[in-house]
């Protein structure tokens, strides 16, 4: 059975400081037969959304997402890392790759989003976030969900 995916276009509101630096974000999602979607990659700018979240979507007349809501939240968390004063974006990303997390990059602005799967413990994630901050990166956690193990995975 073939899995069908669709890019969901989420319009964004750019604030007075110019953030986010784009007016919309396209996020790939698996299409379910009932019309719901499961997120495939970690978002760079859409808050409270993680990989494997199942959402229902209302589209506007141009096919962009007008509104959305969770049908089921996954156990995955999302972390955003901005390079800031860090010397190397790849070095910051390597901290999360050590934990077998998936990364989505927007290298042009020194940003990446991390998909933190349920196998990663909260203490292990905290250590990686602390390493990023110590290296000069800025970190935000727009979708924090820990329902999984508490070991040092």
C-alpha cells in the first residue's frame, strides 16, 4: 500500500522584529483515508506541532491551512536551535544526532528543528540543550512531550 503525502502550507504572522523570517511554512504530512494528516518532519516555525502528531486541517480557498487541531499528539517533542554565537551549526546539530534525533535545517539563517522521538529521555535531552546553550546557541522547545522512558537513552 502506497503512503500518500501532501505538503501542508501554514501561513505565519511575522512580528515587528521580522520573525519568523518567512511568511509561511510548508510541512510534509502523511494523508490518512479519513482526511486527517500525520506530520512527517519537524516544523521550523509552527508551534505545538511534532513529528507523528495527527491533526485535522481546515483549508482556505487557496489551499493553505486556515486552522488545525490535534486529533492525537505523538510522544515526540520538537526543539528549535538558532546558531546565535555558536561557531558551527553542524556542531550544534551533532549533539542531537548523538541521541538519534532527526534534524530539519534552514541553514541560510542558522536554524534547525529537532524531532525528539519518545526513546530519548528528558535528562538526556536536557544535557543536549545545555551543551547547545554553552556553545552559544539559542534553544526553544515549542512542543515538549515526555510520556516515554526516563532512562538515560
